C-alpha cells in the first residue's frame, strides 16, 4: 500500500554547496578565444608534484620560503580535468610552480571539511596561501595557463592578500530559535524571486532540481497553494529533460539558462535527491509518471553506482576521456556507448553519500510499496553500519579518514535510519537514529550555543571549526522529526540550538532559501510526525 509522506526527516542532499558547485564547475572562462579542449597541451617541464593536505606542507613552505597552492577538485568534474590537461601541463606554469610553490590537490568529495570551507568557489577552486597558512588569493572555476601564470607571478611580487580574501566578520547570533517576522518575510521574498517564471525551476543561469525549493513548494501545495503546486509540477516535468534516456539517472544540471544543455556527470547525491523528490511527489500528487522516473533513477544506480555488496559509489565522470567533452558520447545508444567504454566511476564508499541514497530508497518504498527499494536500502544500511560506524553512534566518512569525524556523515546516516523507521515501523532503526542524535549533540555542538559544527576537530592548519548552513538545516529537520517521534528532550534541544543559528539574520538571508523555509515550516508545526506518515505494508 502506498504511503502518504508529509513531514520529512530533514534529508539534505543538495546543499549546493552542490548548487554553488553547479554554477562554477561548468568552466565559464575560455582560453583566449578558443575552447580549452582545442588548446595545445605542451606538457613540457617537470610535472607538478602534488601533495596531500597537511600541516607538514605548510611547515615545508615556511622552511623553503614558498607559497602553497591548493587545487580543490572533483574527480567527476570536466573542467577539473581540463585544468590538469591544459593549465597544469603548461611548461611556464610548471616552472613557476616548481620554483616558488608547493602544490596540494584535494578531491572535495573526500574532505567535507575543506569542501565546506570553500563551497562558494565551486570546482575547481584555487586557493593560494603563504607559509603561515594565510589566504592570499581565492579563485573559482577553470583558469587557463596565461591567467594562472600571471596570478602566480603577481603573488610572488606582492603577496598581500587580494580582494578575493575578505576577513570573516563576527556574527551576532539570534537569542531565540524563532526567526523574527521581518527576517522571515525577507526569506520568503527571496524564495519567490528565485523562481524562473519564464524557463521554469528555481534558479536562472543553470537549471537543476533544487530539492529544498521543490519540497517547500510541495508543503505549500498541501496547504492549498495552487501556484506552488503548479510550479513544482512544472519543474518535475522539465527536470526530465536532463535525465539520461539510455541508462536512466539524472545529469547534474543544464547550462545556458534552459533545460537543453545537460552536463553529464552523475553524482549519487543528485540521484538521491531526484529519486526522493519524485517519490514525495508521487505520494502527494498520485501521478504514476513520478514513480516511473524515480524507478529509472534506481535502475541507473543499481547498474552503475552500486558495489557488489550493495553499498553506493560516489559518482560517474562526465568524460569518457578526461578533459574531452562527452556530448557526442551521450547521444549514443547503450551498445554504442559500451563499444567506446564506460566513463570512470569513483568507487569510494562514503557514509554520507550512502545515507542520502538509503533515505531516498526508503522514501520511494514508502510511496510505492515496492519491496525491492526497501531491500536495497536495508542492504546498504547494514553494510555502512558494519563498516563505517564509530563508537557512540557516529560515522566515519571513508574506511580511513585523514580528519574528522564530520557532521554530515553521521547526520546522513541518522536521516537514513529515521527514514527506514518511518517506512517500516521497525524500532531498531529508531534506536539507531537516537544514537546518532546523541553522538551529534556530544561531538559537534558549537560552544556559543548557536548551531552545530562541520567537524569535530579543526582541519589541519585552520585554527577553528565553523558551522555550515545546510548541514544545520538538515540537522534541524532530523532532530525535530525525531523529537516528534519520541518526545526526547535531547532532540528538542538540538532542534532549538540549530534553529537559533538559522534564525540569525546573517545566516537566514543567505542565497537559496528553500531549505531555511522548510526548517522553519517543520519546526513550527504542532501535529506529531507519526500522524503524518502512513507506513507501507
């Protein structure tokens, strides 16, 4: 029997972080009038020696009187590949780097702490530090060789921090968890302005399914808002234009301000958010097309992003050949693609990404009643619980982490457990979710009483840990849902602390307000969660 899902568990996939990522990894800078793919790759000089992020690199930089360049990339990102093939292969760039710089390369999926710190800069992000670790320059997106060389030389000549480096301003956090009416009005106004009335969807230059905005629109539609219902249904129709007609699954976004220029990377985070929103839409609007689309996403995930043990991989590359645009490849049918090869799959298994996918599968089961989705969710949940769990209820990111633990891994698994409980009624999942909340409260709470921090300990070289808005939105929704299910005072306290952070005007009025409004909406409802969710039988 299909279930009716209304109050949600605080599932956060696409902060964007990921949304900001979409805006910049498309490589909006060209190479002096030609495409990067057509630029000559000289490849001369000694290849750059890339090192892992650590305090040791900065100690070496101080000793050798060098600067440190961080290349924060995504292994699935086309323009990151172009940066490697063109910019970092340029002999003049290589010579300058060898002489005056130490180079660090970080896969942003592997280090949520570093990724969250520079999420507004997209991938690739280029950050230059002095030996003391002070930022000098922060650049977003693809940098061709000439601008890169000019930047490197200018820093050597004058290492004074440039205009991209702005000192953090102190924030006066809200004294209450209730957002002020005037601030809430500003946030609602921003949400209304984010909808593209001409092309459809939330956002303008790049088109994608903004899950938070869509879910908030569905909440408004349940309350009788016909405009919100029409907008979300239009968006769900348009989103299908950037889904793979051959293998299934969702591409990350479309460029050009319309839905007709897909960029072809496929992230498990995108699959999870698309599956989940279509599952919720099916439960609410009873349109069988939504169930079909969600099922096609699952077909893709099971075929390409699932390990033999049933856990989920991170992503599939946009490029068959790194740095070469995949448009012609993705026009081929299945046989044509396979004859040329399969784009690279990042086979890391992170707790965070698995939590997102498990929660979506549980929601799809609850909406459809199809047992196979629950079987897939429970198989992955058992794998992650056995291999990524920490003592006390938390989770590591990977099998071996250089830092952490990170809030997002533990939170995502808590959301997964709670979604499984709502889908099945099995108390073991609720007990797991409660343990997650305890671990979060004990390890990530900000000392100032406003919000929860992105990692337990400061990242190497950085002196402090910070709170990230979308993580706190997800945590507020998760803790609030758990409180409604159990009445646990600790869950209520976590909800209050996250909402105090989110009620702060400087936080609440940041761009992309759908998640903020969802958190406010859900934490101010009075009906118990259990009354809003009928479980699949």
